C-alpha cells in the first residue's frame, strides 16, 4: 500500500496540475485583450542548466540513508506545442555521497559515492509578463536511477514540479533559471544500494513504499530555432 506521505505528495502534484490548467484556461479566455508578443518564437528549445541538487533521506529497515547535496547539471529539449507551451524531455545528472547509519550492524555504517540520474518528460506553460521576462511553471514524470560505486543501478518512478523564469536576450537565445521539486517513489519490495566501504555488501530495504523528496535550483541558457 502507498503511505500517507505518497498520497499527500500526489495530491500536491494534482493541485499544481489543476492550477496549470486553470491559468492556461484563463489566458485563453482573455482573447479580447491584445496578446503579448514573445521575443523568441522558436519551435524547438534546447536548454543547459547547472546548479545545486539538494539531498534527501530515507528511514530504512536497517538504518537511515542520507544523500548529500551536490552540484548537478540538466539538459532539456523542448517542442513548442502552443504559443505559450512546450512539451519537453530532460535529463539531470548528479554525483554525490550517500551516508548510511546502520541500526542493526548489517549492512555496516559507511559512506559511498553514488551517481543519480533523473529522466523526465512533461510540459511547461509560459506566463509572459514582459517581452524580456517570462515566468513559467511545469510538471514532469519519468524515472530516477541510482548507481552506487561498485554496485548495480536501480530505477524508480519519479515526478517533478517546476517554477522559474526565462529572460530572452536576443532572438533565439536567452537565460533561464528554475527551482524544481523532485519526488522519487521507492518501492518497499526493492533491495538497493551497496553500502559497504569495500563495495561488497548490498541490499538495504524499506519498511514501506515511500517518496524520496529532493529539489534543485539551477540556472543556464537556452537556444531556440
């Protein structure tokens, strides 16, 4: 069964989705007002972002797992599907350290390197305020993989909620900054992570299916054509 935390998280995502749809409807309902001309009318948008991805923690059957905050980069490709909206696919990569505090002694406590990758597909809705200032919101779903040093890679379902701003500089080029909530649904039936300093001991597990909550703050540039 899903925990109360999972139900609350999905409820929060649903609220964001409803708000996105409502704002889009309101924007279209104001058809009598002159439409703000966007400086960048490109069909395809390629974005590169760099910043900090915040760690998270999980209470496991064998102890507590904490993931350190560390730099992360994101690449994103978007396709304009309406005047103020993009469909996108993005990939985020972070190399960080996970810290395991054992409550049972098996596996033992220890720190280990881990690479985290986040693949998302979703949509962004532009909310232009000025030709040179365009806030946006978005939602995504996809998968997150965890690849500990010396261990196997584990994949889990994940989702994201995004808010940010674009600053067009010239036609087909601009700046972009965003904050993002990242939720990874970790299955209680999964045994994952190698936590021994020797890389030989694997298999920490959860008491219940839960959500690993993370987030990132990133900035960069986009190109469109």
